[in-house]
C-alpha cells in the first residue's frame, strides 16, 4: 500500500479547527504533562506535600530508572493484551459503526467480538490475591511508583511514534478528521489514525479501558499495603479512597461498550494525548490521594465518613443513571424505560432527549462524575491542596470537553441543538453553569 500523505494533500482535514492550543499546545503539553506526573508523585510523598514548594520535588535521573519497573510494566500490558484476545467471560457482539461525519468506510463498520473488560479486572483481582497469599510485597509499589511512571511515560512516547508512523500506511478513510492538519507535531499529539488495529486487536479501545484503569487499582492496592506495612492496618480514609475508585473502574469495565460512543473513540485520533492519558496520566495521577495518605495519615470521624460515602453514592447514582438512560435511548428508543421521555427531532433522524436526566442539565453525567471526584478527595482532609488536584483538573477537563462536545453537536444537529440548549439552558451545574 502507498503512504496516504499524498491523498491527504487533497483531503479536507488541513482546514479543520485546531484544538488544545494548536501546534503550540502540541509542543508544550507532551513536555509539561509528563513532568507534572513526576512532580505530583514527588509532592504526594514529600513531608510538606505542598504544590507550591520550591524547588519542586522532581526525582533525580537515577531515581527514574529501575529495571524491575520496566519488567512489571511490560508484563502488565502483555497480561492484559492476552486477556483481551482470550475467549474469556461474556462476549459482546456489536456492530461498530462510529457516528462520524463523513460516514466511515465499510472497513471500519465491521462486527467485532470483544471479551468483557470486567473479566480482566476479576482475573487481575484473583492474581493479586494469590500474590498477597504468597507474601509478595505489594507495598513496594510505593517505592517503585516513580520508575514505573517514568517507564509508562517513555512507553507512551514510543507507542505514539509507532502510531504516527503506521498512520501513513493506512487508507485515508481510516484517518481521524481532526488529526490530519499536515503539522507533524500537532498530528502526532492528536493522532492521525482513528481506530488503529493489528488484525482484530483494537489498540485504542484496549488502551482506553484495560492496562491503565486496572493498573490504577493495582497501584491503589499497593498504597494500601504500604500503609499496612507502616501502621499495621489500613486507615478508614485509605479504604474509602480504594473502594470509591474501585467502584468507578469496575463500573467502567462492566459497561465497557458505552465507551464506544465517547468522542475519544468516535472522533479523536489515537495519538500522544490519548496514549499518554490512558497509560500514564490515569494510573499515576487519578490515585494520588492514596499515595498522599501513605505519608500523611488522616483521621476520619464516622459522621465524616458517612457523609463522604453518601456524596459518592449520590454522585455515582447520577453518573450511572444518566449515562444508562442515554445509552439505552441510543440503543433502543422504544424501550419501556425511555419510551415515555420527551424528545426533539433533528435533521439527522436521531432524536435528543429533553426530559429525564438530560432535561435537567445538558451533561448530568459530568455532574455525577464531579461529585464522585470530590468524594475521593475529602477523605484526605483539608490541610493540603494536592488531594484536590483531581477535582480541579477534572473540572477543567470536563468544562473543556463540554465545549468540544457542544461544537460537535451543533455541527451535527444545527437548529435542533439550539432549541435543546434553549429548553435546557444549564450545561453541568443546575442554575449555575
Ligand atoms: N474520568 C475521566 O477522566 C473522564 C470521564 N468521563 C466520563 O465519561 C462519560 C462519557 O462522557 P462523554 O463521552 O464526554 O460525553 P457524553 O456521554 O455526555 O456524550 C455526549 C454525546 O451524547 C449525545 N447527547 C448529548 N445530549 C443528548 C441528549 N439530550 N439526548 C441524547 N443524546 C445526547 C451526543 O452524541 P450523539 O447524539 O451522537 O449520540 C453527544 O455528543 C461521562 O460520564 C464523563 O463524566 C469523560 C472524560 C474523562
Ligand atoms: C492527557 C490529558 C490531560 C488528557 C487525557 C484525557 C484522558 C485521561 C481521558 C479522556 C477520556 C477518558 C475517559 C476515561 C478515562 C480518562 C480518559 C482516557 C474513562 C475510561 C474513565 C471511566 C469512565 O467510566 C469512562 C466513561 C469509561 C471514561 C471514558 C473517557
């Protein structure tokens, strides 16, 4: 096959609007975010745990490398790749037709079989239990965190270079709309190919849900075991953080088909942003509360714990119910659970919900997700900012994501989207935003 760069010269995507600050963002983000990961891990274990401390607690170069970390990381990815291709657990049969414009070529709309990610989580739990019974020092993950993060960052760069290079040999209809501007830096960052595959192995779908999300759980468990080593038993705060985040990851894997309709899978190319996000950013920054608690234990009253559990429960309820309502409506609008909801028609033939969860705000799922994010930080008390990093980052990410989604929906649904916005004026927080 001939490289597709010539075809692109005549294609339309050179004119697409650039996101994330364009070429400048594409230069700065791949430098600053890996440093941020190492910085945040350093802060979480430093005695002051202050994000404003100077000099910043960045690791020295010899702290970055440990061959064991590389072996563990590669072994972990290989294990999950194996579980992904093995005929394990429940199978989903779905017709994969990304709702993109222009419509995908037939090659992309094939029928896929995919084993459930939830079984990947269960197998990982069984293996971890076995390791614990055999006396494996899982608490050592605390010491290995920096070299593990460094390896994950290096692997993200190498993997993104591979993805960028191979994208020149795929047919041009397999390329993402936004990742083919002709600017190599920007295209490397956003990703040129939409759904890169090796045979039936979908690299983006695999990375989005398996090694990073489940790896995050393993790291959390490692932090809990470190606490046990140091203090004899896990604290209530650590148990809450571990359970809340486990619920979130288990839910994502149980409902893994839902990820197929997210903009990451349907619209964005698979480039450095998502690779790094999936393999390094999620596992090493989403669980910072647990590594913070190892060095900064927090006392939590039963009333405080009950309030935080209630907040997480409310957040989860809103997140799950609203996501399920939309997913059910998109799968089968005649289903009894959604058939009575009020909707408006759009020129594409698809309808938009204007009652139920999606009639309260335009992103009720984001609201639930943000309430959960707050509940993950509260067990760490109010003495430090670091445990609230996730809430702040996530608010910015979701506000930016909402704006991107809004642009895409306006382009897709035109006037119908405007009347939805008039009917449901608030985006995420009722009567606020
Ligand atoms: N933890 C994390 O780091 C992250 C978590 N998330 C979570 O992932 C989940 C999915 O988020 P995301 O993919 O961003 O977006 P949404 O699940 O909110 O999906 C947006 C899409 O839903 C459809 N839609 C919007 N409004 C309506 C309506 N009224 N009726 C019917 N369909 C509608 C549109 O697509 P169409 O019409 O084409 O179906 C729109 O493009 C969220 O819960 C979010 O919180 C997201 C990002 C990061
Ligand atoms: C590196 C940058 C700062 C930004 C990278 C963004 C990514 C970390 C996120 C983009 C969309 C994501 C989703 C989830 C995790 C984070 C990333 C990859 C998700 C898998 C989390 C669990 C949820 O239940 C979900 C709905 C399945 C999420 C889908 C989107």
